[in-house]
C-alpha cells in the first residue's frame, strides 16, 4: 500500500461504533496502515440501535470456496431494524453473529438469481422461523428478479426455465414440506409460507427491456419498496447473460447506501449511487485470473460482466459517492489489488472484510 492510498482510507469504520476497535483484519496488512483501517466487526454489542449502518456479512464472489471469505451478503441497519441484500454461503450464521435476529428483519432483497446470491435463502428461512429462535413472526418479502425468458443462446436443461423470485421461494418451501408440516403442528410454529414470500420486481413497461435486444437501457432508478424508515430503488445493470440483474439504493433520513450488485462498469450504477454516503461495489482483478489456468470462456465471462478497480473509480467519481466499499471480490487479496480505484477517484475506499461495520 502506498502512502497516498493510506491517507485515503476511511476513518468512518472507527467512528461508527463509538470508538470500538478492531477485531479482525484477515486481508489487511499489519503496521501503521492497519491502525487506521482496522475494521470494526459487527456484533450484537457494536451495531448501534440508531442511525444507518452497513454490514458486509459476506464478501466473496462466485459459487467457489477459495479462501476464508463467506459468500456475498450484506445488511443495511436503520434505527435497529434491518434489511438484507443477497444470501451467499454462510449468510444465516453471519447475520446471527452480527446480532441481526429475524424478528427485526423488515425486508430482504436479491440482486439477481446467480446461485452465489441465493443459495442460503432456504437455510435463512428455516433458521429464522418464528419465536423459538427470535425469528421472523410476521410476513416479510424477499424481493428480487421476476420471471424472464432465457437469452436465445441459452438452452434449458432443467425445467421450468422461467424462474423468478416468487417461484424460487415457493419451490424452496415445497422442497422442505416435510419439515415445515411437522414443525407447524408439532411445535405450533406459524406456517413458514405465511412468514416468507418471494416478491417479483416488475420492470417499468416504458423501458422495453429484454434479455436479447435491450437488456440494460440507460435509465433512472425506480422505487421497489418503501416503509417508514427507508425507500429502496433499483436499476438494471449489465451482468450478462443474466437478466434481469439489479443494483439497489437504500435511502433513509440518515443517508444513502448503494449496492452495485454484480455488474460490468455502467452509468446506471453511477445514477443509482448519486451522492451516496457509501457505494458498495463489486470488483474483479483480471491480472490475477489471467495468470491462472482458466478457460477463455471463463475469462471472457469475468471481463464482460464484472468491474475492474479502475472502473469502480470512474463510476464513484461520476456518482459523487462519498466513500467506496469494495465487496463481492474476485481475485482480490489485499488493498493493493484495488489501488486502481485511486487513479479515477479522490475519495476514501476500503476492501471490506466479512461482518465489517460501516456507519453513515
Ligand atoms: Zn452474478
């Protein structure tokens, strides 16, 4: 890490939890720099009951276990209530260890239906089921992509091929019918399908978006959820051939947290992240992958559907984002691997670790 980068590393993480210090920093170097960047670990004690906060529950990209990072998942906490974004590997335990009990979950969101973003939905529902586990006791939605035709060059092997968020949650509940039926009667729990439902995001008709001819039109964000604490907006992003794939913006009276989702560099993310206090952006380090023995198809997928550090810098500057948090990392092992952000962005940025607490 250069001294220039070090000076830009955020102090927000040290301030966010009342000066609580440092608990884990597996991907950050030791020495003077670490004293400034030391992440605050989210626990029941460190997450405040007031204000707006981000917890990076899991930070790894892809359906692969290549290191200690958990799969991609995040939480937005607003005045003691919380909202979840994506359900990557290990997410139910990461949420519980952060003090995010299901009885304070307001709503959950899924950026797209790649398995590394949804694989823990069933486990989350089953392990946050009603009062015995301080779980969900009244219906919450898991809001995500609706049914879409597959792109024309994708041939289905498993049917039905058109699966949306509503279908996915419904079929997961069906798959666990035996356990759900047993416990609903034997333990007098509220039937699980009365506590969770998948909710399909409807695209504005005026967009005329479709997976083959117009997957990601330039657009303004549109509102997909609102309650007394937050408004959530979405925009389409290019993560082809996956369609639709979304980025999300959470706005509260305390500030704004934006999530890029999985995406190539795109102006829709900049529009969505306008003046965000925290912009959470995915990253791919192509230098790492080009040095490995991966197929050309896999390298092409990475390059065309993810964002380089330099790309993050350009988008953050276009957005006017106040701080960048890098999560959903592919081929990134240290802050030096994302130093390219600073070539195009003057603000603070950090490489998130699992369960890192940031405050707005
Ligand atoms: Zn993806």
